[in-house]
C-alpha cells in the first residue's frame, strides 16, 4: 500500500479525540498563537491555541499531573517534522499523548503548521521532468533535484524554516510565550519538572530556536535533547546549540537516524529515490551540498560532532543511534527504514521513552500506526510514484509540440582581481545575443557580477529542463577557463595520458572563491537534455594548462590584445577543495554525442581577444545566419578558413558524428542524404580506448567523445 492510499484510509480525528489532546498541544499559525478566548475544537480546522490555554496548562493541568505522579515529573516538548500539515501534527499528538502519560511523562506537542509535503509538491509539480530515458535511470534523482531547485522549492523550505524561527520570536512567538510561562513555573516550583525535548526531522530546526529561548527565559537546564532524523544544517546546529552557553545546560543529546544505505533506499515526492535529507541537501538549502545533521556521512565528517556524539550506550553526554540497530539494548534500539518513520517505530520510541524516564522497565510500550511508515504520513503523505508519473504524463500530453529556439549567453570581463579582468567577453555575449535573436532565438544573458557559479548552473538547468523534443538550444560562454585537481578520481583517461589527474573548468565571476564549474558539472547538465533536442555550445575561452598541456607562451601584454588565460593560485585551489570535499561524487556526461561543441582554439593553444572582442566571436558570428540551412561542418570550415594559414588559434568542432547536422536546426531538419545524429564515433586515440572493465561498446565510444568535450572546456 502506498502512503497516499494509507492516507485515504486514515480517518480524521473525532471531536472527542481532538478535545482530549487540546490541553497538551500548542498550535500555532506562522509561529503565533490565535487571538481571542479559549474554545474547545469541533474539528481540525477550528483547533487553536490561545494564551489562556497555555496559562491553564501551567495553572491547572500540569500541577494536577505532578500531584498524581509526584516530583519531579519529566516534561516532553515534542516538535513534529516539516512534511506534515496541521492534521498530521495533531495526529502525532493523538498517538503520543496518552502513551507519554502512561509512562509518567507530561507531554506538550508543538503543532506549527508546516505542510511541506503539499507545499513543495504544489511548487514543483509543473517543473518535474518527464519519465527518464532507460539508460539515465541512475541520474533520475539529479533531475528531480534540479527541478526542485529550479522551481524555487528552496523558497518553500525557507518559509518553513522561517516559521520555526518565528515560533520563538520575542513577544510574538507562541513557543516564546510558552517558554516564559515554563520558566516562571519552574522558578515558583523548584524541582517539580525536568525538561526534555524531541524534534523529528525539521522539528530539530524548531528546537534549535526554542531551546536557547527556554534557557534565556530562566529554565535552568534541558535534561535531554533528542533528535529523530534531524533535518537541520550542521552549521546551524553548532551555531545555536553547540555553543558553550547552551551546550553546558543540555545534560544529554541523542540522535536517532538512519545509516547511509537506508537513507539512499528511502523515497520522497513519490519519485525521488533517496530520503528527504538528501533532497534538502541538494536542492532545498540555499547552498547546494550543505552538511545535514541527520546524514551519516555529514555527521561523521564533522570533528566537533564526533567529539560530542559517542557510541550508542556509552553513557556519554552525546550519543547517536544508527537505524537499523543490530543488537541494540533497551535504550539504543532503532529500526526505522524511512525518514518519516521514526515517530512510528516502536523500537525508537520505546528507546526514547526509557531515556526520558531513566528506567529500562517501560510501563507502556509504543503501538505503531498500521498502514503508514510514519504517524504524520498517515494523514499528510507525499503523492505516490504512480500518481506523480500519471500527473507528469497528463501534463506532457496537454502541451503542444515544441519548436522553440532558446539561448543563454554568458560574458565575464569584470572579475574581482584586476589582473583577471578581460575586455571583450561581455561584448561577445551581447553580440551573440543580438545575432541569435535575429535568427529567431529567445535569448537570456548573464554578465559580469551576475555570472556566479550558482546563477550559471541554474540558468543552464532552466534552459535544458524547459526544452522538449524539437527544440533548438544554444549555450555561449566568453570568459576564463582553467584546470583544477580532480577530487573524485574519475579522470582515469586523463591520468594515463598526462600523468596528472585534472578536471577542466569554466571560471564564473566567483571562481577564486572555489566556485568553479568543472567538466563533471557540465556532464551532469548535458545528461538532462531530453531526446530530440539539439544543443549547440560555443566556448570562446582558453585554459591555463596547469602543467598538463604544452600551452603556447602568452604574448607580451598589449593594451589591445589579450589571451583569455588564468592560473589558479594555491589559496584558490584550497578554497575549491574545501567546497568540493564534502560533495557527492560527480559523474561525466553519458550522452554528449547528441550535442554539438564549437571552441575557440585547440587544447595546446590560447584564445585571444583584441579591440574589445574575442577573435573567435569576431570571425564566427557574422556567418551564423547564412549557414542556418547548411551543416555544422560547412559553418566550421568557413570559420577555419577565415582564421587563415598563419593563425595563432585553431577552432574546434566536436563530435565527428554530428558534423553533418543542420546548423542550429531542429533534429528533424537533417540535410538530404545525411543523418541527424550520425554513427557513434570511434575513439580518437589509443589512450581514449581504455575504459574500466565491463563497460559496453557504447560507453567506450562515449568516453572518447567526453575526452574531446573536456578538451573543449579547457580551450
């Protein structure tokens, strides 16, 4: 049964059930309490919390519980995850309140109305790509990440994080008001309660704001902080909770989360084939590749967290429980196999309860909710895979046949360092834009300070993902190029050929901060190209060689002529390594033979500009419109001839299989007697024939093309 099917079978909470949990719930809208008098709910929609309800909790409900159970009473402050809506948050409370009470714990559930699942689906559903090509199945998650980021899914996530912060905002937040009342109660009744906190998924973000407010208000200590599959960034967790003034007052910190293998076997949005934490890391946070506390590889990579979080059952100030646990004890067991499943996993919940009451003999064991991976998922799930793919199919079927022409032009002159600055790249980009518009293209342009790595990547993604069968795309770049140390070991051919392992890279305006756009990045972008789309790339740049090529010596400086060449300094290389060291392994493009690549010069040459324009652009661009009904090879031959026999740079056209395509035309417009795509080319040299054992003939041929593409990016 899918989670969606489970949701349809999950009954709504009755009026009696809602009224039973009402005294133990702090329900907020945008982090604030409702206004007006206290009223009992008749349904989910009118369930609300006002200040009078919190006042009553401390005046009547909690004192009666303490009188019944004796001092001190453990108080559990629970914050649900970001996936759930109001109904889901109330269902979590309904499942837990009586159970906590049966174990002698006074529960308080913060329902903070997030609903990320529905909101995110609404934000991205019309940007999701169609069904993947069969051989691209491994890249499907990358497509989803790009679609989510391109549809501004991170804005939805950011709004949820803002809601978590607003709840603890001074004077206005509902959780802030609760913190003031709790501190006053403890001050008036010393030793009456011990304060425990638990946050599931984005509930960790909620508590990262609440706990400092609790301590600031006068709560003397937090007996335990328990995080289930925490979705908070590592740096934000450390900034708010690991600082000495806060950490010293948290007696015990415990994390329950999945091992890397189970995270990668999980799903979300119906069709994303990893856990929500990976989607957060790749697409929802502002910084792609942000370290997330609940991911095993991120947690283990951080030295400070390794010091805090010891082995499960060690009794240290901090512990981490990896699910699934093998041979776990009564306080160290966790068996959830999904990100959303921890609040419905009996082993996790019972381990947590035993820690809170400090007793292995648990009076009441947790009962799971049947038919759902997690409690909240029973009422607020992602759509199922079938529903997502059916929606995409219906959406695509309703679209008219595409015949669009779109282009992206990028030009960078004003690099931050004066010695890096160029004088003709923006002029190139503007000239390409004008000429492409005359040829019927819709053109976007990125210039100078706007041409950051993130902006370039998002713009290329947008160009590719919005294309359909029959479209014609152009990507043009004028600026610096370089090479950088290969960090993922994927350049086997390069190492064998040059005895060095290097990635080739374009240089966005922020490249000296480590923000390079390497060939692996471009390869992943090319993988997104839908079938039937013609992409042509024009690079008017050169590379440093880095000792990797015998590059011609740059000419003496001239006020009118300059080589587009840049070298990476040691501090730039270190900045790049720091940014890239924790990122997932990149992969080269598997489909580059469907795209056409023009470059300004060979790998051992330099690309020049003079009199405010790149030489390649100056010569090639005037011929663009006259060759629109002819082939790529004919366009290239004309450009090459105009450079002359005594040229200092020799333009490049790759791959050989696509030279007979009609220049900048839909793929169905192949010249008479020629193929639209042509045969797969043979490897260009013996070294390019080397491939890992077990690769197919297609993969070996593609590897050959990629070597050429890499050289293009350098040149």
